[in-house]
C-alpha cells in the first residue's frame, strides 16, 4: 500500500486538495444558508416561515446525487453550465444546509422565549436579538450535532467522483482502474478520509468539553 501511495502521490494530493476545498466552501455556505433558513423557520412572518420550511423539506428529502446531477446535467440544457467541481459544491452546500437548518432551528427552539422578549424590550430588533442573544446560546446547544453534519459533509463530498469533480474519490477510481489494485486503492482512500474526519471529530469534542466547563 505504501508503494501505491508513493507511486500515485501527485494524483492523491490533487484529489485531497479538491476534497478539502469543496468541503470548506460547502461548510461555510451550508452554515450560512442553514442558519438563515432556521431563523426564517422560527420567524413570526408566515411567508418566510413557509418558504424556509419548503426549502428545508425539499433538500432534506431529495438524494444528494439527484441535486448534483441536476446542476451538472439538467442546468446546462437551459444555459446554466456547471463543471463537476461547481455542480458538486453547489449541490453539497444546498443539501447540507437543509440539515444544518433543522439542527440550528432545534437549538433556537431550546432557548427560553424570555430571551427574545428581553432583547426586544431593550430596543433591539428581531434580527439583532436573534444574532446577539439567541444564536450564540443556540450554537452551544447544537455544536455536537453540527459537528456530525460537517463530518458527513466531508464524506458526502465523494459524490464529486460521479461528475468528474477530480476529488479524492475520483482519483481513487482512476488509480484503481489503471493499477488494478482495487482493494489496496480503496483501503488507502478510506484511510485518507479517516485522517480528515477523525481530527474534526476530536476537535468538536474538545470544543464541546471546553464550552461545558465554561458553563
């Protein structure tokens, strides 16, 4: 396996770089969109509440591969061309944001309503109260499940291999097809994914412990 790694290190590093870049972009994007959808879901304004709920339910219940293939295959028919990287990143962001929205919404719902009322009574607007008072407390509650979502995001990034996104999984397929060392190749790729996700898992546990001690 070590020989396999050294012989194909250039391809693996290209794939690893793509996987990390896609994961980082999708992480930031899904956190932003998911938090926004969560705020809209608990909003007293019915239209934003309903639209956010439709968004979350749609992307939660449609397979990730279908979403990615829509951007890669269907969108170009109507003049919106996406390469494998863009289609995969966009699909992964939208898909993950729905689960982030559900997680953050649960955290917001876990904060006593008096916190919102107290903020509003000091003259803060709804969004200001949500941003400065409610969300910081909500994120402390939902940090563990959010960490799990981000780990799943890294693993789900392997969908780029289907649309020639030149990620780690795509390079693994390429190496396996050229060397015929199928078992060794996919074992190696699996170990590399493990090297990415394990530190994230331990980091989230460390942060969770620190937050618990600070409370």
